[in-house]
C-alpha cells in the first residue's frame, strides 16, 4: 500500500486544453495531493480536467488551486471516491471564477467513502450554461458540503447542487443511502437566472441544509 505522488505546479499562466489533464489516484495507500499556483491565470478547456481519486481503502488527496483568474470551458476539476477511502477536498482561492459550457467543480463518492468538500473563496463567481459546483453520492458515503465566500455570485442556466444519484452501472432498485451535503453561501450579491441552488436525495439519506447570507438576492425563473 504505497503512497501516491503529489503534483505541484507554480507558474505564471497554466493552460490545459483538448483533453489535457493532471491526475493522481490511489487504491490502498494515501493519495497524492494536487496543488496549482498560477500567478496570472489557470484555464481549462476542451474536456481538460484536474482530478484526485481513490479506488480502494486509501484516502484520496486534496486539490488546491490559487490564482487570480480560474476559467473552465467544457472542463472539470474533480475529487472522487470509488471505495471506502474518503474523497479529498477541493480548495479554490481566486479573484475571478468562470464556469461555462458544461464545466464542473465536483466532489463525488460512489461507494462507502465520504465525499469531499468544496471550499470556494473568490471576489466574483460566474456559473454559466449547464455548469456547476457539485458534491454528490451514489453510495452509502455522505456527500461533502459546499462552502462559498464571494463578493458577487451570478448563476445563469447553471447550478450549485449537493445530491444523491443512481450511478449508470448501479442496480436501479438499490437506491443510494448517503446523505447530501449542506450548501453555505456568504456573498454580497447573489443573482440566479434560470438556475438552481439545491440539496436533495433519491434514497434514504437526508438532504443537507442550504444557508445563504447576502445583501442582495435576485431570482429570475430560478429555484432555491
């Protein structure tokens, strides 16, 4: 049960495109962490991804991103558990976060392992079409919580969600028993247009709390 190696990048501009990726996985040993510090920007596009996961008893490593501008266009940042080991957390610190064209920052557990948390600290967050910040469970492990601190948060045809779901390969009669995570948002301005903020389950697990502290909230054809 050896340890998985860490990935650490410290650069001015980091770009991943056309399926490019940074990935660290483990089975029984402790998973490696992924740390990206980009002094100017980090951009992912064209199905590029950054991932840390576990397929067994070992806990997955964490993902940490620090950059003035983080943009995802048809891309994802993910932490996964497919075993009894816990998924790692995803910690993002940025001035500007942009998600578009089906992009996700997501922590998911498919089995007994506890799902990872999302911790997002930004000046402005824009979540566009079919994109979102997500924690999920398809097993008995609980989904992680989502913590967001931002001066402004705009969701347009996107979502912030913690939920349970039935995995495509699972027996549809065996509903997931894991609880959904809580969603806690602290922001100056929250705008949601044709989008949603939700915590829900399809099995025996409990849904999580949604807590929002904001000076201004505007909803347009949207739901909380």
